[in-house]
C-alpha cells in the first residue's frame, strides 16, 4: 500500500504520542520509509530514542543549520507526505496561522508551501475539538488541501484515529487517484439467515477480500459504500446488514447513483422461515430451505449498464471448472469481469484467484490486500 513512500511523521504533545511507535511500525510494515520530527512537548511523553527505534532513522528535535525542515519537506525534499500524528489543538491552530515555533509546525509550513501532501490525525479532549477556533482552524487547513483523519470521540476525548485509518489516508494522499470522482459500492463478508432468535444459517466467509477491495478503491480516490455484516470501516460509508434480503435492499439503495459495484460478499443461497422462539435442542428437525434472490441479477435489472465485478468461489480446486463457472455468471449478468477462487482461502490472509473475462484469464497469487489493489486497478481501467 505504501511501497516506496517517504513519510515524515510529526509528533506533538498529546498523550496519544505513546501510540506513535506502533504507528511508525505499521507504516513501515505497509512499505513506507519513516523519519520522525518531534516537538519539545512530545519529547516529554515519548523519548526520541523510541521514535528512532520505531522509524529506523534519526529524529529531528530542533531545527539547526542543516535546515531540516527544507531537507525533509522542501520542494526537492525527502518527504512524499507529511503526517502529523498526533496533532494537538495547539499545533493545528499554529499551522492555520503559519506560526513556526516548533520543528513540527515549521515542517508543516514548509510542506504546505512546497506542495507536499499533508495528513493530520488530531487528538485532544472533546471540548477542545469542539472549540470554535479549533474548528475554524481545521476548516481553514482543509481548504488548503490538507487531509484530516477524523478522531474517535470516546469518553469525552477526541482520541486519535486507528492505525488502520491513518495509514489508509496516508496511502490515499500519495496514490494515483485513478478512481477520483467515482462512487463504488462494495459488498463484503457472509450474510446470516435466522433459524430462530439464537441460531443462524451462514458460511465461512470472513469479508477480508471485500474490505480490502473497498479500502483499495478509497485509496485510489473513490467515494466508497461498503455493504456488509460487520462493523463500520473508516474508509467507507458502511451499510450494516445481516440477512441476504437486507444486503440486497442495501445494495439496491446504494447503487442508484453509483459508478460501479463490486459484489464480493458470500450471500446466503437459502433462507428459512425463522421460528419466533428458540427451537428445542435434541429434537429431530427438518428445515425447509427457500432460495434467495441473486443480488447481481437484481442489480442488473435496476441498472442495466452499471459496471459490475463478480466473485465466484468453488470447491473443486480445478482451474478449468472455476473458469467455466465464472464465465457462466459473466455471460448471464453481463459483468465486467469475475474473480474466481477456491473456497479453501476463506478466512486466510493469502489467496490465489483467477481474473476471468470473456476472452482472457489471468492468474493472481498474493495477499488479500494485494488482491484488493488488483481489483481496484482493473476496475479503474474499466471505468476509464
């Protein structure tokens, strides 16, 4: 996601600075090179040696005759992006007013003047985040093109965003925006059909692939709606559903003004009439299974020209059988392409898949994050 990207990590004096070591590690795990810059207040919370250890580079704690701010964030500087995490109300206000009295704010002014992308992850108590002056400063900085990663407001504190959210927005700030201006709907994960108030019919799908597709589309500039049986995602407007019928309704509503649909969810093929009370255990039981509507077919009826990417899981383990099954759904629903794989990869981090088109088959092997990126790139080519 961040392969070859140089990140300058500016750390200011919020207690959230204790999380900077893990954040730096996560940036590096995603492929970035990281160099740290710290305010004096931040050094009172986390030692520069810890940041040096986490980044693998010397840490800037003062601006010297080397003009470190220009070396890092100037027009010909080292940085591809400046990430301020955590950013205090004090730091945000100073940046909005071009006050350069710390290494972090001086790097920010330099980056903004040089056209280096800036990403800000604020952290402070909630009343400070709601202060009119702070909100005005945020609006002003955003008008300059700075990207803010919204904090998690919990326990009266505007806590710094998750590492996942921050890293994803850093990737969006540095990636080629091949899906800019596009609205993409992605489905992910398994649905669950209630048998009674306790039991459900479901499957083994984890939703990892669909979520990685949604993240990759967001990184490339798309506005993403993620329809899934799961928690909200920081990179998408999330429509939370449980049953196949709820997913179908959520997708129908979401694709009304969408530019594309990626149908990666493993939707239940059957449903049952749920019992009002818990069924007694130990008793013989017969369930009458009713087929559920095919989501892709329903969407195709409503949006005949919508580009749709399908996913097809099989258990044969045979490439020819997977390609044949993929082409059947490709032809029936008029899909852009189909991603076919063996169901054995459900829940795993790595995967192998076949990209199936009418006259072409391409083999993919790698992580599900890399598969998400490949799907997003193929979709961008379709929409172009």
